[in-house]
């Protein structure tokens, strides 16, 4: 039953966690999947998921998108853009 802390859930790997939304992502599994290097390692989980969902895995692929198009991706907001801009600028 949901409460102020969220409903208790268990992921496929057996991690127990609380979640307030209907998002099925286990925070423990997400942390285990987080890259340790490259530009994706600098990004928050929702941003990484949005890029992955769109098929973007490299800065070269990201550079094909305008800022406006990138902001339209679910999970990417204005606060994500400085890190993405910086990563692209360092790549040039």
C-alpha cells in the first residue's frame, strides 16, 4: 500500500526499494548500470534513459540533434543541457 515514502517494491534481481511513482526502474539496478566513464557517466539516470531510448550512445550521435530536439526527449530538461553542451564542446 502506498504511503508518504512510496510503495514497497522488489525488482527482478531481488532488490527492495520504495517508489512514489509508477516508474518501474529499480534505483539499485540503475546505479549498477551507470557508466563509469565517458559523457554518459556525467548524466542523471533519466537523461541516460532518454538518450538510450532514442538510440543515442555517442557524442557523435548526439551532435546530430538540435538543442530544441534534445529538449523534447522525455527525461531531458533545461538543467541537463549544460552538461550535454560541455561534453559536446570538449569533443570538438
